């Protein structure tokens, strides 16, 4: 499929798709005319990339992680080095800290809302 169709099907801009390709996160063949031609599996790959970005991972870490994940369902594949496991454990701890910070912020907002409502 062409880049426009992939962008539409994943709700990701063409610019982002080109960035993913430049970062080694997404691959496309080229038509004889030089247009990108993505396989059907690229839809799942882009969804996975978006999920990892949303979790706060940067492109270098995503590039390391993608070979260890199945695109279709995000499940683990058999490829993971001990170093990657350690790095991902650190990423998970960072995400846990972010969640705790967000919960504290939400609790503070709830207190302010309650005070403003006079409850």
C-alpha cells in the first residue's frame, strides 16, 4: 500500500511515517517509480510504534524493542538480550514513577475541585 493509505488506516501523518522509516522503525519497498510500497503488516507495526511512543519510549529504545515484539498482537517474540531486558525493566520503572506522579496530580486536582465546589 502507498504511504497515503497507510497514513489513513493508522491515523498517523505521512510525515510521521517517513520519520519512522528514517529511524529504522518501519520499512517499505519502492515501486519502479520510487514510491513507498508498504506491506499489509505495516498497519500493525505502526500501531505498535504509536503505543510505544505513547508509553514514553524514544525511537532508539523502540528500534531495540520492535524485534522482540510480534506486530500483530504486541506479544513477545523469542528475541531479547539480557541487556535489553535490563533496559526495559528500567523503562517500566520510569513509567511506574510517571503513573504515580500523575495519580498525585489527579488527587490534587480532585482536592481543588472539591474545595471549589464547597464539599
